[in-house]
C-alpha cells in the first residue's frame, strides 16, 4: 500500500470522494492484456498475418503497439474518471471514460458488503469490494480495486451507517465467534459435496451417444474412440471415475471454504473464507429473508448438514448460490440446528406430512419416467440398429413403491408462532425457515395431476433473490381441503407479526 493510500484508510471515509488504488491501473491493464493475448493466439493469428502482409512486419508491430497503448491509456483514464464517496445515507459513484454515470445507492438498500482477494491481489495488498442491494440482478457497485485496509474500513463504516439509519445500536469492536471450520469438517465437506453429475454425463456419452454416432457415420475415428471409452467406462472403471472425479470436485469446493469462520457482531454476522481466493463479508440480521438447512443423502448418513442464510441481495460473494450465503458450510446436524435457532428461534418442529395418497402420485410419476426412458432408448435402437438394452430401465420398476414412500416421508410443513417451516427432497433435503414478517405473498396452486388426487401446493414467497428462480418455501401435496386454510393461516400470521412489530416500535 502506498503512503497516501494508508493515510487515507485511516481518515474518515464520509463526505469525501476517493479514487481507486493506483495499483489498480497496472493490474487491470495486465488483466485485459492477457485477454488480448489469448485472442491473438487462438483467434487473431490469421488476422495478424493478413495485416503483416499489407503493412509489413514493422507496420504490424506498430499496430500492436498502438493497441497496447490504447489499452494502457484507457486504464489510466478509467482510474482518473472513477470516484466513490460515502455519505451519511448514500454510497455515491461517479464513473465512465466516454459516457459519465452518476449513481447514488441508499445505504438502507445495501444487503451485503463483500471483499475478495486472489493471490496476486494479496501480494499487491489490494482487494475488490462488491455492494449487493435488494432486487439487484448483480453487484450494484464493484470497486476494482482499493487498498485492503480501506476495503475493510468501507465494509465496517457502511455497516455502521446502515444500522444507524435503521435505528439499530452501533456495533462495538467485540465480536463472538459462532463457527470455525475444522480440518475434519473440511474433509467431510469435500466428501459430501462431491458431484457425480459430470461423470454420469461422460458415462452416457461414452456408452450411448458415441456408439450411435459411430453407427450413423461409419467413421473409423468414432469406432476407435468408442472402443477406447468402452474399456474406460467398464463397471469398475466407471465406479473409480465417479469416486476420483467426484472427490476432485469436492476438494476444489473445499478450498472455497478453507479457514471459514463466522462471527456475530451487534446486528450482523461476519464471515471469512477461501484458500486461493479469499472472501470476507457481512450478513445484516435485519435483512435475513430465510434460513435453509441442507443435507444430501451422504451428509445425512454421516449426521452432517449445512446452513444457508438468504438475504434480498443477489449473492454473498462469488461462489455463493444466487442470493444465499453459507453460514455453516458443513457441521454436525445438531450444531447446525442450534446455530439456526440462535438466528431465528424456531424451537422444536413437528412436521405435518402430505396425505398418504400422495404416494400414489409419486409412484405413477416414477413408473412413467422409467417407461419414457425405456421408450426413448428403444426408438434410438430402432434408428441406429444394434442392441442398447432398451428394457434396462424397466428393471427398476419394483423399486418404485419404495421410492414413492421415501419421497412422501421427506416432505412436510410446520406452522409455528413466528415462523413457517417447509421440508422437501430426499437426495438433497432442504428445510426452509421463513419468519412471518418476511413473507411477501402466499400462493396456493393445483396442477392437473394434483387435482386428481385432491392435493395442492402452498408457496411462501419472500423478497429473497432465490425466490425469483422458484426456490421458495413450499408445502407440497397438501390436502386440497387444507390448502386454503394453510394459505390463510400464514397470511393471518404475517399481518399479526407486522402488527406486533409496529406496536413494539421495532422494524422487522
């Protein structure tokens, strides 16, 4: 950090415009230059040869130098024309080299302030700052780049001013550490987050698609590739590939949460994580929309789960999931439930399951899916000839009743005094906790197939970003007679919660 930057980081940040860190200029130039180099190597080489043929070698080099000068000049102009200023109630940005753009972001709309650093940025002691706001499709503001100390000061000051505007007490320096991931938990995270979908796709490509293409094209290349993959994707090789690639994916995912710590300060949670790319950020408790306890089938067998906190912002830093920030990447389930209760006191939950006739619907769905899959394989076999064992999916038909019962068993809802809780999923089970005062709308719906079984679905919508992609809390396959009663019960609880908050003088 330069002396000027260090001094500025220690001075008050409000009512004074600042520029980005001076080192952001060479960093951005090199970053953009690498993109130009990749373009030239893979796309622009023939074009460069054509230019050389017209202008000669010296002319082509001069043109390349001119392009480099333009890139550097634009980087300098971007730095000189970019200013940001933090006031008592807004965060202002003035930017634009050719077309000027002035933005004022109200502090009360800021959901998350996240800081990220890769290895090079850590060496240069600079960081990127992302400001997420409610309803934004991406970062409302992205400072690339400021000094690390200033980034932390901005994060703390925006948080302090935002709480003051909401009438909340100012945070002091003391924080309480709620969770710190251990080496054992990091290993469990690598194991339970292993993704076998890519391997499954490779298996399908190797065992079905390539033989079909080979038969259609009668290509020796396809035949050789098919033979090679046939040996590679044998039963034992396939199992080994699933384990190896799945664990590799899990290990990469674990690096995102290396050194993860979660602490609590007045009015907010603070997190830090990352091995190669480091992140730190804040989660304002007043902006929490819902909590989600997630456990896939492997994590559930080991007694582990994860906790996600959804705010109205788009994301909690890169690597998060569309509006949700991991409060606990993985820990023993009881510990996760305890932490969730420390954020939203739900207490003991007794789920109401769907009526038993819902299992018939699931059984018909699974049997139909197996029949459609067998039919598609049969049609493919008819088109290309040979034998693709089209009947193989039908072997799983005896397991349909068991699968239907398992899906029914892992669904349910709970209507408490202050929260509504829903549970869905077997392979990946999600338990969603929604405070009544965060409910935006309550919808009831019935599909054609649900009506045949006198069933319906109640959707509890919040202002969270994940609601935009249909990831709401849902009570699925509720008895049709219960659907309207449940919808009205949640709506009445919302109004009652808002009335209590208004009369207590607290803002939800």
